[in-house]
C-alpha cells in the first residue's frame, strides 16, 4: 500500500513539474517585431546638441533595414524625450 502511495505521489509531482516547465513556453515574443536601439549618438553642433538613434527593422529572413531618428536640443536630457516623440 505504501509503495502505491509513493508511486502516485512521484507521478503527481512529475506531472506538476512538466506542466510548470511547459507553461513557461507559452508567451513567445518574436524579437523581429521589437525595436531595439542599436546606436545612440550625441554631437555638439554650434550652440545645440544633435541626438540620433539607429535601430534595425527586420523585413525578411536575412534582410535588415536600418532606421534612424535625429533631433536637436540645447540639453542632453531633452534629446531622449524628443527622440521618443519622433518614434512614437
């Protein structure tokens, strides 16, 4: 009788472990659809600061297009906010 309870408990724990393991695979996000900044650059041009970001757009397998945004401001802090507005 004890052997059957031990087997049932082991089988139950194995089933729970497999369910937990498989449930982690349910939320796949394809990285091609996420815009990840590749380059962030700052340049000082006269009295203003130029900010620029470059990120890849994946079109087809093996084909990538680089997209960029540029903006000008008088402060570094304002550059990221302006770039976010351009991207949004």
